[in-house]
């Protein structure tokens, strides 16, 4: 999570709970930031708590999948 966000800087976001994408900050407005995707496919408006300064920080924010315990009815 980033405390200070500056226009023109590059950050990382987590999409769909598992995809990490690099974005550029176009404008900040209070607790929100307007972002431009690197692949040029659009604009986003997210809270600054969703922005990460590095790919590693974004990766560490993704929750680890829980292991399913399968109990067999056959013994």
C-alpha cells in the first residue's frame, strides 16, 4: 500500500485476486487515483490502498489458497 502517490509514477495493482499489472498514475483526487494501464487498454479509478510500489509487495498481498481437506467415507 502506498502512502504518498505522485502523478506520472508507476505502481502495481492486483486484478481479479491473482493478476499483477503495472499502471501509471495520471491524476490523484483525495483517496482515489486515476490510472492508465501499460497495455493502453483503458483507465481505472482505484483507492490508493490498492496501489503497491513494487511487484513483490503486490505479490505478498495476494492471499494464499487454502488446502482442501478431503475426508474419505471409505476406510
